[in-house]
């Protein structure tokens, strides 16, 4: 699925206007789609009769509020009880103001904002929402004369009461306060409104207020939606956590943007959410006269005496995802273990140092050179350790491989110690870091990575001319000109070994002739799909990485069913 950034969406809307579809028409279409979705939701609930359904819109002063006003106009004439709570100010854009001013009198309007003068007075009096709300005003209402502070408290208490009564009365609560341009932190007043307890079905317009549509980060107190009606196109930040978990179910509404309006962003970085239909080339069709050579050779350089499981998982990931030949180059003790658990593989024994890690001495380079030349893809790094020898092995492979190289785990840690390794590559390189490994590459902390996942993946891919697979919930895949986000997988996969399987699957896809970027997308999607199948069978708590491997067959079956093959 093609998705866009918030900046790209603005350009597309501007181009739509040049093509004859005005922003007014787009707002009216957005309001109509939003109203239709609200009516669909209402029809499925106990309060399905419009006259018994209270729809409450929380609105801001921008065009997101305008979309809500357009929807409110339609719903009031369909018999719904409609309330609009302006939380920021009166509409400030011409379009939103026009939609607001034509609302019929039957729409209840609640003034939910406070003026700058009132805000300044509250700050000067050292009052806050909680203090005002907890104040018993019954005494104040009986007094003949009130102090300035008491008048302020009484006015604010009435304002807050009106907002709370509206929110609590809602059967469907719609958030149109802030749009996709929001960044930073919500103010405490709006946070307190979003936190009001209600059993209403909560709908966000385009994006939950408090979410950053560019980064996927969120403000404290963000509106937590049961459903988000995304207008025109899915925004890429909504594919990322933590924002994604506040979106609830995401539906994309067609608001009438001409297809050729999207031409304005052609030639720029393209954004996608990986879908089954986008993997039409994977797995490749297996003709009856095919043989093992048809499906490629994967060379895996992995493991050590103390980390044999990493090699097991990488090898099985490659074997179970369709590779014709899988060869493991590792130390003897590791090979002894893998040969029992994956006898279908073939093996190249390398010298071991005193600690059980691969040595680069003797004939190692000669052996690896021959193996690399025979491979259709090379997977390197999982469990091999970070030593002077393993760093030299990685450097040698990158310098000599003419087929794509997938670098994982300790291979990435080796690069973090000597980035020049990437500068001498002969072929395409894919790296598969988790946030901690990415932080080591950039000499920063994981928090910075998680707050800037999209930018980090893109900039690193551009700088070194590689494909970056930044793992985590909503794994991001970026190369020089494309960025995709994955939506398969679950928290049960958060166990050591899962990433090793992924590197094997990607290596297998590359060996079978899938271009590196597409192979990375296919590998990530299938890895997550197998993880979902394992979670369904065993539960997230009990599933293990080995169960992901076992469920790859289920993943391929599901994929083929959905692709119609």
C-alpha cells in the first residue's frame, strides 16, 4: 500500500486544487466520509436509532475541525444528537469557519477553550485543572460578592463542567482537535479532556490528537482512539509505535483526490506499507522441472562455540523459506550442533581461536573466497562474536562478494567499530540492526533511535548506499529512495534468536532472485506472518523462535491463499 508523509500529503492536496478539486470539496468529501463511518458504527451498536445516539465532536481551530463541522452538518439532518466542543478556539481557517457558520441551531455548541487573559490569570493565581475541578462551588454560588480569584474559579468550573457533561454523554466521541501537523506536547487542559472517563466509541479524524504523523511518536495524554479514519492516504508515522497503538483500527477514506495529483511527489522518496499483494514475486513459482540450483545457494557465516543457536536459526530460516542450497561456514563445535538440527545444510569448517570464535589465519580467506564466489547471497554475523579475526573476516567478505551480503548481529557490531568496512563493498549490502545495534552504529543511545526511527533508517541507507532493516514493532526497511513499514509480527517474537531467523529468510529470498530491497521487505513480512501463526497456536508468552521456523509453512500457505495462487 502506498502511504505518504505529512509533507507529501500537503503537496498532493495543493496539486489536487490545481487539478480542479478544491480544498473546500476535499473538506466536504472528508466530512461526508466521516459521517458515513460514524453512521456505520452507530448501526452496529445498541443505540443504533439516530435519535438515541449522541455524537460529540472535539474540535480545534484548523481544518481538522472543519472536517468535523462538515460531518456534524450531515449527521444532524440524519436525526443524530450532535454536540461540537471547540477546545482550542473558534475556527481560524476560512474553510473551517465557513463549515462552522452554517451549522444549524440544533447542533449544540460548547465553548471549551479559555482566553489568553483567563489563562494568564489562572497561572498568576497558581491554579490548575485539578484544583479547579475539585473546588466545591456551592459555597461560591451563595456568596453575594466574589473575589477576582473566586469569579475565575466559578467561571472555569462551569466551563469544565460543560465539557465533561458533553464528553460523558457521548455514545460516539470524535477527535478532530489537531491534525497531522501536530508535534510537541499537548497542553494540560486538553490532556485532561481526553482523560475523562467515558464508555463512548472513540474515533480520531486523520490522526489521534497528540500524535506526530511524521515520526510516529506521541505526546503524553494523546487521544486514545478505537478507530482512526485516515483521510486520503495513510500517513507513514501511523505505521510506527507508539503512535500506532493509539490509532485503534485504521480505515482509509477516499476523499476524491485525483490519482494524478500524486505525480507531484513522484521522483521523491516513496513510502509503502508492506502488503501480501506487494510480494507477488515471492516466493518464486516452483516449476516441475526445477532443481536445487534453481533456488539459489545461501552462504551463512555464523556462530561460535558459545553461540551455536544463532547459526541454527539462520540456517533453518534459509532452508525453510525455499533456498535450494544452504552452506554454513563456522567453527567445528558449532557445525557439530547445526548438522544434527539441520542435516539438509552443507558445512565449511573454519579454524577456531582459544575462545571458540572463527580465526582469520591459515587458509580461511582462501576457503571463504571460494565459498563466496559460489553463493547467490551471503549472510554473515549472527553469533560470530566481535574480535579482530571476525572483523577481518567480515571485511574480506564485503570486499570480495559480488552477490548481496546480509549483515546481522555481531556483523553490525563489527561495523560499529570500523565503519570503513562498508566503504569497500562490491555488491549490495543489507544490514538488519535492532535499535541497540543501530545506536552503536551511530554512537548514540537507543532512545534517540526510537524517537527518530524513520529518519535514522533513511539517512543511514542514503549515506552508505545500503538497505537498512531497522527491526522492532513496525520494522522499517529503507534504501536510497524507498521506505516501507511492516505490520506483521507480535510481541511473542521478542526473544533471542528471532532476528537470526530473519537474516536467513532474507538471504534465502535474495538467493532465489528477489532484488535486495524487495527481499528485505518479503523476509520481514514472512518472518512476522510466521510469528503471528505461532502466537495463534501457542500464545505469545509460550512461543519460541523455533516455533517461528515451524510456522513458516503456515505463513507461506496464508500468503499464497491471499495472493490467489
